C-alpha cells in the first residue's frame, strides 16, 4: 500500500492510498473514520482525487462524522 498524499482539512485528516488497483480515500476525525474506494480506472490522474474531495463531499462527510459519533456514544451508553 502506497501513501499518495496526506493532509489536514478543517473537517478531518485526509490520507489517500493507492492499493490493489484502487485509491483509498481515508477521512479521520477522533475515534471515527470513513474510507472510500475509487477504482484507478475510473479516474484519469491523481489530480482527479481533488475534485472528489469537493466542498460538498467534505460537508457531507462532516455530517456523517457527527452522526457516527452520536451512534457510538449511544451504543457505549447502552453498554456502560
């Protein structure tokens, strides 16, 4: 697995990997992470990954992080 790029956005940490014919876009925030797989053949160059990481995409991911954290907190309350 090769790390293509790693950077911080206001919403989260972004790491892009290249592995097994796919790009993996990993978003991390605290205890939660989201991973998206994009087949290499579906994009013309690594620069196309920037277009995927649009403001709309990142805004949606930020909302999912909130929902995921709420679900985790609720599940942990049920256990404790």
